[in-house]
C-alpha cells in the first residue's frame, strides 16, 4: 500500500488532495513501487527557498524538492515539497492552470524518489518524457472518474 500524507502551507493554489494522492500512487506503482510512505507538502516560495538553501545550498525558491529517506525491500519512505506560488507564477507562461503545474511538480518529485535523475541532458529528456506519460495517464484517469 502507498500511504500519502499531505500538508498545505500556502494559499496560492487550491490543493486537490485526492488528485495529488492518486498522482503519487500512479507514478510510484508505475515505476514498480507498491509499498511506500510519502509526505507531500505544498508550501510557499519563502518556505521552499529556506529548504533549498539548507539542503542544496541554493538561495532561490524552486519548484520541487524530494528527499528519499529510506528505500529497502519493504518499500520506500520519502518526502516531496512543492511550491504553490511557483506553480501559480509558472503556469501562466505555459497557458495552463496552476493545479496542472503543481501536479507536474508532484510527478517530478515522485520520479526522483523512484530513482530517476535529470542531471544530464539525456537523463533530463528521459525524465521529461516519463513526466509527460504520467501526466497524460492521470489526465485520462481524471476524465474517466468524472463521468
């Protein structure tokens, strides 16, 4: 079972907890992980900037941070932190909603927890393709469940 705890510490983007839980489960299960405890926090730019500075020595806000706490035969434990303010700001550039942008950040964070990296151009392209696949899959699931 994949357990997902969600904390919302921002007001820029409404948080659809059901949709975000589904996203975490779809991505992790799609990457072969059936047991996990995931903490997902939706924060503002000030909070993510603090974390980014503390853990990655970068004094700028970012879109998503992921922290793999434990990975064993029994499962995975991790944390994902996403910025609602960044999602709100960036979404306008791409002509879609802040909720869609936030969903993309959650997918990206899950892929990092599942072992994907984007530290080279080739890996970045692979991860980007994977993100698009999961985004499309979740969109199809959302349209199916709305009927």
